[in-house]
C-alpha cells in the first residue's frame, strides 16, 4: 500500500468546536492517528448539538436517538474517540502515560487553562521531551488580549476584516463562513507538520502557539489597507480589488457572473468581445489609473453588455477570449458542478448511530500527492468508541484497571 504522509504519527486531540478540530481533521487526512479525548460526562459538545442529521433528515430538533450533530459528523472523520476525565488526578495520570507514546498534543482551551489543569507544555515536555505541543487560541498566549474569550465573529471584528467586507458605506459585515476558525486550523496543521519536520532533523520537540487573530491578519495585510485613505479609496470595496478594473460581479440576463482584467491587453480583448473596440482610442479608458479612479463608469460599460446575455453565453465568450470569468454559483450549483465531482470534493456523511449515509455533504481532503494516499478513510465514530483500544495501546490499561476507571467515571 502507498504510504501516507503522516503514517505513524500519534496525535492526542483535546480540541473543541471548529478551529482545533479543523486542524486535526487535516492531520488525519494526511494519515496521522488522531485520538479525540472528551470528558466522559460532557463529551464532544458538537456530537449532539443542532443542526442534526438522522434517519428523518436534517433538523434543529433531535427527532430520534440516531440523530447526530452535523458539525461532529464532519469534523470527527478519520479520528478515534476516547473518554477521559482530565479534571481528576487519576485521569491526568492516565493522560501522562499516553503522552509518553504520543507525537503531538493539540488543545484550544482558553489561554492559561491547560496550565491550570496541569496539562501545559512545560509539564508535558518533562514527560516526553520530543513532544510537539500546539496551543490554539483566539489571540495567542502572549499580549494584553491573551485572556479574552473569542469566537470567529469577534476575531473578524478585532483584526479589521469586518470593516473591509461589504459594499462601500455599508455597515460592518463578516465573511459568510467562519474564516478565522478555518484559517487558524489550517495554520495550526502547518505549524505542527513544520515542528515534526524540525524534530526529525534535530530530535527536539517544541510548542506551537497559534492565534486566530494573527492568522487572519497575516492574510488580510497582503492588501495595502494602511494606504487606502491616502489613495482616496473606500475600505469596503465590495467585490472589487483596488489593483484591477474592471473587476467585479456583474448581473447577466439570468444571474450573475464575475470577470476581471489584470492588464491592458486583457482590457483590449474584453472591449473587442463586448463590441466596444472604439473605446481603445480613448486615452482615459485605456489608462489603468483612470479606470481605478472611475470604476463606476467602467462597471457601467461592462454591465450594459452582461445584462444583454445569459450567464452561459458570457462564460463561453470569456473562455474563448481567455478572460477570467465564473458564474456566481449557489451552494446547490457548486455541489452539482462537474469540477467538484471530478475531484470528488464533496462526499456524503455517514452517521454511525443510524448506520447510514446522510443527505448532507462534507468536503473531502483538499490536497493531492503524486506518491502518497490522503483522505478521510473512516467516518466520525460513536463518541467514546475507541476508549479501551486506545488506553490499552497507549497507557497499558488492563481489564481490571478498566473496571476501576469506569466505576469512578474517569473514563
């Protein structure tokens, strides 16, 4: 069988909700053995939280004992599920036995919580000096905001994304999906893989400090936002970017399309396609600087043309001219798009309690390698399904100890 990128890497996953589980989902897709550890009384908060998917479809109410949370079914794929009470001395001692055989620990507690539980990096590295320890928080483990509680909405607001999203002069708008969580999960996975590479070369483990705010800001500041005021630009550019014109979403006869030109050569080609070749003699229209300062006039020219054609007609003409263009697809359109089908990027979720596929889609692993298998081989498990298997292998727990642990609600 083809080896997987992270074959043999054991990860203890203490994360909750989205950012942390997104990180470990990516690592599982690369072949790591990800072991979710949840409290035996509370469990994973998303496992039985709305919206649900079950034998009767999707709903906000749990309509059968087989209904499970959609978020859990997506984020727990290819992971093992164990229960362990880390607030008990016995649970922490058992966890330390597991840490000795682990490669990575990932947590997204609020800053300082892991240390208060006795599970911080300084403690764990005494048990396993080669351990890679990733801490994922809203604002990082240092700085005056480190103890603030954060959800995606607050992080998008805090680093300015909401102030630059939406149409000019509109109120603050967040991105349509929880970007700061998703991006931080990706950066955390990237940091862990980098730390594992470092360990392979040096033999040394280390900590990885991931801030949702830092990760989101690192992507936003590629744009020269601090120069917008001097350039006379609105911070909210809608569907535009400040370097190209035209570059926008335009209404067609039956929907919307996006198109844009990155150079005067592209603009000349677009003018020919639109039947407006005479404008190539206008020095203003042919000046990128003028177009950037007069986007409304440029958009009016393009819109007059797109409104006269269907989306499919526009897309066909743009493709022939090699001008970047895409219809604005709904999610239903995306799931029906042949490109997504060709790359098998949307798959049906399996509900382990219902023992059936749900009419709910999740994204497949997004990377492809030439000589390694990737992907989510197993569905989300029944919560706690792997407790005995994992503790037997990683902590040497025998049958008598299992009984003792169960009686005391440690597992």
